[in-house]
C-alpha cells in the first residue's frame, strides 16, 4: 500500500477499531427507528376534552360527531360530563374542554335571532389563552357553523315557497345533501417533490441527525488538538500539518453521515438515494471544514470545548431544524446544517454546500502568524 | 486539600476561562431573543405572519367572501398576508422565501361556482424542515375550505329545492341573498362559544413549561464544555497516584465533583443573565442543583466509559439530544403519543423537567428522588468504568 493510502487507512482504522464508536453508529438508525415508530401513535399538539350536558341531545351529539377525527394538531378526548371535562383541563390532562349546553337546537335558534355572545351555547374551558388554542377553537366554530347553516337553511325554504312548508325536514335536507361539492377546496402540492415526514414530530429528525454529524466534526477537531499536544503527527512536514485533521474528520463525519442516511432510509424519511448520498457527503465535508475553521479560530482545546454548547444551540435554532425563523436567516448562512437542509429540499443548492465547505477550508488554511 | 484536587481545580479553571464567556454569550443571545419576543407580544401586531401568494384573483363577490374569511382568521395569532402574483412570479417568490406558499385559483373558478360547481384551488408549498409552519397553514386552509364549502352546499341546496317552484330568476335571488346571510354568520362564529379561563393553578403555564424545558436542554449541553477535562484518555497520572497510595475511587469522585462544579458555574451564569434581563422568568439556582448533579453524573458516565475524547463527546451529545427531544424539553411532552409520554416520565431528562416545573409552580413531587437516584446510579456506573481502567493500568488510548 502506498504511503498516502496507508496514512488515510490508519487514521480510519484508529477510529473504526473502537467498539464504542461502532456501537454508537449502530445506535443511530436503531434509536431513530424507535423514535419514528413511537411518534406514530395517537398524538396532537392540543388535547381537547369534549362533553355535552344532555347526553340525549341529538344536535349536540351530531355536532360532536361531525368534528373531524383527531388530527396532527388536535387530539379529542370524549368525557361523560361537564365536570369531568373541566377537571381534565384543571389538572393539565387536556389543554381545553368544549362543553355543549343542553337543548342545543333551541339554543342555536335563539343565537340566530339575537346574534349575541350572551346566547353562546358552548362553554370553552381553558387554563390560559394561547394562539394554539384559538386556532383549535376554529375547529369548534367550524362544526357549530354547520349546525347554524342547517338551521338557517331549514328556516329559509318555507319563507320562499309555500310548497316547502309541506315537506318534512328530511325531504328538505335531501336537497342540501344531494348537492355535490368537492371534498376539499385546496389541493396541496410541493414544488420539489420532497416528501415531508408524515408527523411534525418526525420532521426535525433529519436536522438532529445532521447536528450529530456536526458534533462529530467538532469532536474530531478536538481529538486532533490532543494529538497535536501529544505530538502524534510530529513527523509530518509543516505544510501537511492540516492533513490528519481533515482526513480524521472526514472518516468520522462520513461514518456518522452514512449512519444518518441508514436511519432515514429505515424510517422512510429519505429522498432519492443518490440525492441522499451526495448531500450526506456534502454535509460531512462541510462539517469537517467548519470544524477546522473554528478550530483555527479557537486555538486552545478548552476554547473549542467551551464553544460546543454555543455552536450546538446556534445550529439547532438558526438552521431550519424545528422552525424557519426568518430574522435569524443571516446567521443560518454560517451553519453547515442550514446548507445541508436547503440542499435536501432543493437539490440545485448542493453546489452552495460545496462553496461553503471551500470557504471554511480556506479560512482554516489562512497562514498562521509568527509564534 | 490534596494535590490531585488542586490539579483538577486548575484544569477546571482553564476550562471555565472559555466555558463561562461562551455560556454568557449564549445567555445574551437567548435573552435578546426572549426580550424581542416579549416586546413583540406587547405590540399590536405580534402575530406570526404567513405571506401567501395568490395567482389568478378575478374581481368577484364570492372570491372577496373567501378572502374576507381568511382575514377573519387573523385573531388566531397566525395572520395570512396575501399578495397577488402571476404564477411565474409566485414560483420565484416561493423560491426566494418571500412567500411561504401560493394558491392558484383556476380559470373559470367563479363562473363554475355560479353553476354550483367548485373547482379545486392548487395550494403550492415549498417543503422545508419546519414541520410546524406547514401544519398551521394546513389547519387554517382546511378550516377556510370547510366553512366555504358548507356555505356553498347550503346555498345551492336551497337553489335546487326552490327552483322547480319559484323559477330560475327567483331561486337565483334566494341563492345570492342566502350566500350573503351565511357570510355574516362566518364572521359571527366566534360568538357561539363562551370562554372560561380556569387559570394555570398549580400546574405550569405554557411559557413557564418551555422555559423549564429550555433550562434542562441548556444544562445538558453545558456539560459538553468539560469533555476534554473529564475523558480519561490517559490514566497515567491516576495510576501513578494509586501506586503512591491515593485511592482510585477518591480520585474519580474528585473528577466528578469538579465536573459538577463546572456545570454549576455554567448554570449560575445562565440564570444570573436571565434573572437580570427578564425578571418575569422565575428560575433560581436551588432547583438547578439536583439537575446539575444528574447531568454531571450522566456526562461523567459517558466520558468515563469512552476511551477517546471524540467517542465521549459523541456518546454524551447523542444521549443528551435524544433525551431532550423525547422528554419534552424541545417540544411539550403532551405533543407526543401516550407511550412516549410514559417513557419520558421515567427518563432522567423527563424527571429533571418535571422537577423544575414542579418547583416553579410550588408543587411537591417525587421527581427529585428520581433525579437523585439516577445521579447515584450514573455515578456508580461511571466509577466502575473509571476505576476498572485505572486498576487495569491503561496508560493511553
């Protein structure tokens, strides 16, 4: 084996012969799979307790049944009484409770006459006011609106024609029910064909896996600093002193990137295999170059270690891992995670990942001053 | 104080020279972010805005009704900013991030609607990793869709019922009048429910919960700074001290205590900064001590069992990240299914978050004992790993 290849191989072997590192690589897909499976259960951002004062009230029953099934945003829990629903809210088991008053049909008619909030016919219990609960309440409004429209429709027909007065309620409603409308007004499309994970709980997984790769790069740079302190690569000429850090970092980040690709593949969150692999390669390179540049800036080992919490939190907050925060966009350009996530959603931006890596590498290679 | 303790304290001092300014920087950034949010809340228009492009708006009453319905959702705290574009412009605006999505209203939408036929509007988004934004947008559009379609169904149902009896002209008049009447009720829909606020009582409010989750996450991340000091890559000094009669367990306990002290200093910097800048957030150092003890023990365990700095950092970060996510420190725990909520309740991260929220809301709970139990277990396991290596005489890795 020629010397350069032997050098590269030995750096990799040094890493891969560690059982702990191999166990860690295996844990990445396993735990991701476990997490993805765990989040597929019945979950919602807001839990709503539903109850009605009169269990036999047909309109209240129909309105509750007309509420859409639990969605990603709202999880419904049925309660037997107002007290039970209110207690669920009081003790933090539900975020809010919607209780339909007894005699709902009469209540709806009264509200349609007065249009006054004093004649509200649903009590909403909340512990505090939050935008999320207001959004969830729109589901209730939507369902109650349908009950109101039904009453208005039934009242309107006999006003317009005597013949309508002769028809039964069911016959009048038949015209309404036979009117064909599409299931949804909006058809959702995504421009780049990237399949978003089904659950919002699973959507940050890719970004979090990328953060592990970034930490791998930083950890590798710290490991290299220890090597420098102990003079492990003293035999290398000065002009090649950067090589062990780059090669060692690439071994680490590539191994972690491939474990992340495997994790995404087994959970069904991956994109086309060639895009996934090229982006993983780009991420590994970008993380290594970023770590080298930071390592160049923060020379003592303790300085680089001290920066780890800051870099990690900045990467998770400024990159679009959980949310896209537009005010932080200028900072997000500094993070390898952002460029990777942008490249995944828009493959044409892979080139920017390469440019970012080149800039970081150039910063890491700025000649040192005297001393 | 023994010589070994002094050596370790000196190493801690070197680590803190960088860890404290780094934590102070992080605190300043978080405080500025929180202050910007608090300032935003006090402003009249503090809603999360979703800029959305609309392609193909015809001048029509029905469309105006739809757009007004969208505007009436403004009190949700998720305001929709609509901008008119051609499809090419909308594509470019979506690409550049100027808008979050655009809706394409098909040609002939209004004339088809007048015949009782609804053409589907294409709603185009650019996928990104921000799943929550997409979720909110889909919820808002689903509500608008259902409100408008139900109104349309009732209006055309009335037309179909009346047309054979009163003729086309009269039925058309009823259709238009009835559509307008229904539109009024869209705007009155908020009056049907009466909101009763029960108060947060002895349970934490949402903001309080998230502050506690963030504190636990930062406590977990802070321990990364002490990895070079705590990973036993070379046990030469420890072996030498053991040969001179210094207990290996005692040395390892000193290593743990020094890591714990570093963690406490970092958290003190964080809390001091937060309490000075935002007095509304009430977190004191006292409840953070058991959390610092648990986090230091967990980090010590990872750093003791891994023989390389890289392995130690990665194992600890992976554990901390997974725990923060699953235990409700990044998302509220009630966002997760029941099974994960049960798991979070018994994991150390979940107990730390629970203990902090209990403390903040003045409740007593059993989470403190769980935390202390985990701290003892992690410390014991770490000591086993560390002492085993010192006794085996492993000089270097």
